[in-house]
C-alpha cells in the first residue's frame, strides 16, 4: 500500500495542478490565438500583464494565468509594437499599408503610350540631325543642295561645249578622216550620257 501511495505522489508531482480558471502558457496561447514567442514578448514588455503565478525555467513550476483577467487587461490596453510583429519579424499591418501605398503610386503614374514614345524619339533624332547639319554648314563642311545643283549645271554646260568641239580638234591634230571624227563623237556622247546619269542619281539621293 505504501508503494501505491508513493507512485501516486510521484505522478502528482510530475503534473502541475492548475485550477479551473487558470491556464498554462500553452493553453493561454491556444485561447488567444497567439504563438508562444508572442506571449513571451508580451510578458517582457508589459509589466502589468496579469500573471497568477510565475513559473520557473526548464521543468520547474509552470506559469499560470487567469483567462478572465488576461482578457480584461487586453481589452483595455493597446498592443505594444513588439507584440504586433509576427514570429518572422514582419508587421502584418504594414503589409496592407505597403500594398495600398503601391496601389496609390501605380494609380498616380501616367500612362505611357509606346507608339507616342517611339514617335517622340524619332522626332528628337531628326531635330538633332538637323542641328548637326546646320552646325556643319556654318563651319563650311556642308553646302546647300540648291547651290550644289547650280554648280553642277554650270560645270556640265562648260564641259558639254568642250566635248562638242573635241572630235574636230582630235581629227585636225592627228590628221584623221571624217569617219574617225564621227566615231570619236559617238564615244564622247556615250560617255557624256553616262556621266549625266550618274550625277542626276547622286543629286536625287541627296534631296
């Protein structure tokens, strides 16, 4: 009989006796929907947090809390900054605030049309090229197309007159016959036509 009483005493010492209105840390966290680290942080930061009995470390005396006192205390107190942070260090309230801030920033950003941006870029490039041409023209690097056409026309006129007289001059100097003069004129006219066509193609490409 003594051995049975001893076994009963050992079991009763291993399991702490908690009153009907008292809860352990695990039970309190379950009732509040808290995690254990959150409760520990609250105990460290809130000196007025109601504790029926403070426990020890390891397997010593268990903590005890009166749920009604804890609930009344929480209803009349605001959450501390440490308590409002989850176990992973993220403040849940900041998630909604950051999401709303991002939404507001997105709403304030102007809509950008890609086609409009492309057209503006082409216009800027054209204006930059025009300014560069004006600068090079002022330095003498470029000339007006109309001035170039006038110079080429005058050159062709003088060259044409010289080419027209060239066959007779060649025949006279080399003592050739009239048939030679006709052959020379045909060759000169062919070369002159090719030269005029090349010049017209160059001038048209610069318009």
